[in-house]
C-alpha cells in the first residue's frame, strides 16, 4: 500500500490546475477568434466560406484537448501505464515461481 505523500499530492493538484487553465484558455481563444474569422470572411468574400476549415480543425483539437484533460488516464494515460506495469511484473513473478 502506498503512503500518502503531501508533496506529491500538491504537485499533482498543481499539474491538474495547469491543465484545466490551459484548456479554458484554449476555449476562450476559440470563442474569440472564430467569430473574428467569420467577420473577416464576411467582409472579404462571402461566396466561399473558408471559416469552416479553421472552425472544425480547431474544434477537433479542442475536443481532444478536453478528452485529455477531463478523461485523462482512462484510455491510455498514467492509470493504464500503471496497470500494464503491474501486469508485466506479476507475469514475471509467476514465471520465476514456476521455475523455482
């Protein structure tokens, strides 16, 4: 069983706050820039609506950023790495016991 390490917990909490802050800045800039691009497109040449490209591209990036911030460790994050390491260590330990 792991001991509670206050310094490690503080580091993890600080890292989590930085991740959240980065995500919210990304959302804020998306909300500010995309309408500006739509305005530029409207004022220059409205027949070709090129603003869709950055809007969808940035939106996809924003979606993956949200997944990494809010669902971290559930797919291929630290928890997954830890489970795999424990699985390999258990497998190696069982193989050693079999040959003893």
